[in-house]
C-alpha cells in the first residue's frame, strides 16, 4: 500500500453517494490499512458499501472483510452472485477462509476447500479442530521456522532470504525434528556470533507460550503484555501450530473491550450499524423483554405499599431519587469490578478486600448524600420525618448497591455468564427493589403507625 492518508470518514461516506467520485474514492481507500477500509465501509449504508467494496482491488476486498463485523460483511455476501463469490474465495489464503467461513454459503465454502492443496487442507483441518474462540483456530502460519540442530549461519541466511518480506519477523521459531516447539532466536542475538555455533545455544526459552486451547482473549492478553512481537502457539503435544502476533493480539483486545461495552447495553458487538430493521429489532427485543420483567418486579414492590402512597404523596415524588442514587452507585462499582475481572486483576484472595473497600465507600457516600438529600427534602416539604426516611433509605440502597456491584459480576463469572452482558440488568433490579422497599417500608412504619 502507498503512504497512509488520514482517515476522513465523513468525506469517504459523502463520496460513496456520488458516482462521479467513484474512481477517486477507490484511490483514497487504497491508501488505507485494511482495518481503516473496514471502518469506512461499515460507515456506509449497505447499497453504497457493496458498490464501494466491489470497486476495490481483490486483495483489499478480502483484507477489509476480515476486519469487518460479522453482520456488516454478511450483508455484503448477500448482495453477491455465485460468480462473484467464487471469484472472491479463489483469492483467499487459508487464514482468510478460516476467518470468513461462517458467513460463506456452504457451496462456496466447499468450492474454496476443493481448491486447496494438501498442506493447506491440513492447515484448515487443524484450525477447525479448535473452537472459534480458541487461539489454535487463528494461529498464523506466516513465520520463520528453523530446526534446533541448525547453525547460526543457517539462521542468518533465513533472515536475509525471507524476513524483509514478512511482518514482525524479528525472530525465528525453533522446533525439533518432530515439530515440537523449542524456543525463539532473535535476530539481534546473532550479531557477532560465530557462524558455526549451534542454534540451540542461543535459544530464548523464557518467552511465554500460547496454548492452542486457550481462549483468544487470554492468549491475546499474554502476547500484549509479553514485550515480544509474536509468541508461539502450540498444541497439547507441544508441537508448533503457528504464532500470535502483537498486531493480532491488540486487535483482539480492542474487539473484546468493544464487546463488553456493547453488552452493557444488551447489544451484539457484531451488529451492523445499517442492518435491516427487522433483524435489529429482533435482536434487541430479548433484552427489552428481560427489562420488562425486572420493571414489573419493581412495580410489584411499589404495589405492596399502595395504601402508603395514597396517603403520603410526597413519597411518590421522592421515589425516583432513591432508585437513581442506588443505581449510579452500583454501576460505578460494577464497572470497576468488571474491568478488574477482564484484566484478571481480581482473584479469590482479594474478594473480601474489595468488598470491604466498596462497603466503606458506599457507607461514606451514603451518609454524605443522605444528609444532603434529607436537608433538601425538609426544605421542600417542611417535614423532618420524611427527610429522615429518605436519608435512611439512601444509605441502605447505596450500601446494598456497592455490595451488589462487587458480588454480582463475581457470581456471574463463576456461573460462566458474561458479567458485562447481564450484570447491569441484575444490578438495576436489585437497587430498584431494595430502594423502593426500604423507602416505602420506612414510610409505612413512621408515617402510618
């Protein structure tokens, strides 16, 4: 690719609507990295996206697809005819096929497989033996491999022949005659060494190793923290499957963080911004239904105190304050704990320490804001009893919210449920129910007795 130009999404999308700018637009996109092309294409409505994508060079078409969200590229595939799909897969490498196979029609996937040679077929079969969220599925075969019995001169020759055409190839992956991984040899280690020395004398055995059965998020985290540009991915017998580069690792970390962010709103991170209306509505309906159930639970709690609300209207006016304060306090704790779990900074040994800390924070903030809200309530309604009731309810709800913000994500993770997906829904239910019950219960106790 040519020298990169700044990505101007607004200009690119505007040009995609103008047929006279088609050639110029293709030129602009060709200057971008594949991930930038993917971002630009996803910013276009489906019709403009497909026409723009078709104008790209075949290599850019494939590269951009591998970086696009599943829904976005699926909407491209749906617009292609048989000949276009066959032409597309004819230019794919095995790693591209692995990335895209779930969206390809079965007949096109079979056609692509029929074009693979024996070694490529073995690569594909090995990759597909792993789940779609495991590192072994995405191990990159584009790497420099050398036998541990080789000499330094062999390594230098290999670097000179191949490394200049490859990305992140500053190290050789060393294997024995059976293919078992033995370590890394860095290009800088070879400087000044005698050419006759055995490679195994300069092997770096301290580099972390990524196991093929590791979850992709875990393997990517290991690579991103390692300080290496790529790490070996091995199978359960210790044989080298491929490598996981820092570029791929950081992209996976970004996708994971985006997924967590989307899940907090009950959305799918793969959803296309311009997906068909019915598809988007169907996906979001489930979480709206779950939210409706939690809302009915909160409404049922309020209904228990119908008589109290009829006699003391001020309680109905103040109810949203209690629920809101608890919800905000809980969401702060929940976000902190989910981040800690995602970064593996929280362990069973630190559960109680975190719980005590958040309980203390909740107590301090609860008392502080309870006094403020109680004073405002007195000035508003001229009744110290109502002020005291809402103050006590605020303390109770904020403390419970802090405790829930710690325990809910930990429990969900133990149940293999993504805390980012369902934690906020459960927390909102807890703070609403506890807040309303405490406030209205205290109101019934002190105002009607």
